[in-house]
């Protein structure tokens, strides 16, 4: 079952002016490793939630949280573009 790992303070604003909150979610695998992805939730609910495919694989939940906490705004912008391409 997916778990919220980290909520970023940074927000993403798309070309239409829609503002998104940024969340990193993760899920444990059978072998104990964790996979992580990024979700973008519109603040006002006027647009769909966007989600990347898997962005990382980490040995445990703590490592995933560490990875998530270190993501820079430029990485989040790229992830947003990847998520937009999926929808």
C-alpha cells in the first residue's frame, strides 16, 4: 500500500497558472526494497492529479525519505514534465 513519504515546500505552477503541491510516495516491495514516485496535486482541485512512473528504488523506507528530502526544484520541474507526458 502506498505511503506518503515527503511533502515538499516548493510548489509547481504550470503554464495555465494551476498551482500544484508536490508529494513523494513510496511502496515496499516483497524483497524489502522501496520504490518511490512523485505526485502533483492541484491546490484548487481544478486539474487532475499527475503522477510520475517510478523515480527511484531504495533499500529501505529511511533511504527513500532521505532521497525525497534532497530533491531540488529543478528535479521537481523535470518530474512534473514527465508526469504531464504520462496523462
